[in-house]
């Protein structure tokens, strides 16, 4: 049976804002822009790597933080009592971020993710459009759609969302390549005769 799907984009984003509303409700705290970091939880940030990409690393659990520091060869930080819990790490977040950033700067994103995966430290790649374009999952889901243009060239465009099982969306025709390309067809649909269309074109009213 069919049903109405009621979704607002802002509601979907709002639902992903974690403790934003509870913080305000309980403490009156208004979270401000903080870049790629997660305020009050350390370390959790995006770190630039040697190849110019970014790795998002969430080493904010007590045991996870120790594993992260050990992968980095920073036993001095992993064994520091002042950094044993989140409260202490938040107070030293600049120092921790600098240490992680210095480590990732020596490695590519792939190398960082491989080492952290082996150590069970949550991490992921921040995608560029180049990463998206070559991601097999995007292609398998039909989110990279090659379209042949009128001049014979091929252009990748985003796939259709949402995916409907009974009435899926599809690419029907290309956008016009020239101004006024579809004017004649539109005017015919409006009931104008060929003579009337020619007169409008001659007077420069339509392309």
C-alpha cells in the first residue's frame, strides 16, 4: 500500500545535530561554529594528510585515545594521567590536535585509515567530488548517472533521490544547449501556428 512520505530537509539535518538541543535545554548553552571539531569531545577532528586529503578521526573514548596515541608512537600522551578521561583531554585539546595533525601530515589518507582500522580507532575519509566519482558504492546505487549530450560528449550527473520501487525517476531529456532551443516546441504546445511562431521569431520576441 502506498503512503505519504513527509520529509523536510532541515528536519533531517536537525536530527543529526546530536546534543545541540539537549545542551541548550539543560544548560542554556548555544553551540557556535567550531570548524571540523566536535566541541567538548576530544580528540575528534579532521586532520590534513600528506596527499592533501583529510581524515576524520574520532579518538575520544578513553581506551580509543590510548590506541590512537600508540599507533602514532606517542606513548607519552597515551600514558599521561591528565589525558586519561575526556574532561582532561578537552583542556589539552590544542596540544592533542597538534600532535595528531603532525602525524597525519606524514601519511596519505589511505595510510592513516589503514593504520587506524588495524588499531580499531574510528576514522574515515572526508570525500571530495573526485572520491565520490570513483566510489563503487555510489555507482552501484545509481548515484553517478552518465548522460550523453547532444554534441556526443558524456557528462556525469547525480542520480535520482528518493528511489521509488514502483515509479522510479529517470533522465528523460537533456537540458537545452542553446538559448531558445525548445521555444518552437513549447509555442506549438500552446497552440500557436507555424506562421505565428515565425512572426514572433522575426520580431525577436522569441529565440
